[in-house]
């Protein structure tokens, strides 16, 4: 039977290889047939209401009867919203398509035919979906609290921050535009990810530099 493998990482995650490896092994262990074209990957949020083309493509394949199962690494890789999760499970069941999760082994125990299996599945999926929503909200609240508690302070190590500012000023002195500077200056975050500085950082750094240097100039008396 044909299967589609759906992989998703968030915008802050960089490596879907682990998901892919475990999902491929899972599908092979159950005798499903698939090619590289049956593996779909997206890097975006699964919680916000945004366009997810690969997610929609997999559901369309189910609707057309081109697949008989969908394999995901974890249910929150498919969706994080409880109601959407239940809707998708019902939709896939109506198409006679099973949803498998590598990490949620309990799903296999209730992935059975009949009304009893459907009732138990919907109940447990509702619980798991609620927990996923709660965890997502907690992460959002923690980020807001962290930002608030650091308001007015400097993020990161001072020596790294100063070197980034120096690079911005260096490029500014060479006459490069703000947008060009922003695209050429990088920093390393706490997770060791390399990122571009923001336009706001570039603008603030240059404005502060000009202000500091202007204040050092001698005051000139007017000519009568």
C-alpha cells in the first residue's frame, strides 16, 4: 500500500533528518510502498493559520485514493490545534487512510476498525491535542516573560555584540546601504545558529555612532 511521509520542523529548527530517518524506518517496517516523491517536508509553524502547501497536498492525495496511510514523526508535526487534529483524523478515516505517528505508539493500539476504535481514538486524540495546545501556549508565555524581563538590557555576550556593531560601522563607513549591511552582518545565537542582524539593529547602531561622534566635536561659535 502507498504511504505519504509528512515532515515538519518549526522555523527555529534546522535538521529534519532525524524525523525522516525514523519515519522511513517506520513505514518500511509496516510494508508500505513509497518513493522520495512521497516524502513531504515543510519548515514553518504548525499552530498558526498559515499556508501549508505540502500538508494540503498530502490530504489531497488521501482524497484521491492515491495513498492508504500517512506517517508523521509526532502528531504535533501534523497539526498542533486540537480541533483541526480531530477534523483531519475524521477526514482521513472517511478516505480509509490511517494516520501513523512514530512517537505516539498508543495511536497504533487504537488504530483499528469499527465504532469502538473510532470512539477511543477520538477521545485520546482530544486529550493529546489539548496538551499540545497547552504546551504551545506555555512556550509563548515564557517567551513573552523572558522578553519583558530583559527589556532595557543587552542580550548576548558583550564582546560578541561589540564586534557585530563594529562590523556594521565598518560597512557604513564604506558607504554601503542599510539593507546591504543587514545582509552581510551575522551573529551567533545561544543555540549556535548563525543569523543576520535586524534592520532595526543596523539603524540603531549607526544612529548611536553618529550621535556619539557628533557630541565629541568642538562647539563652534557663530560668526556675527
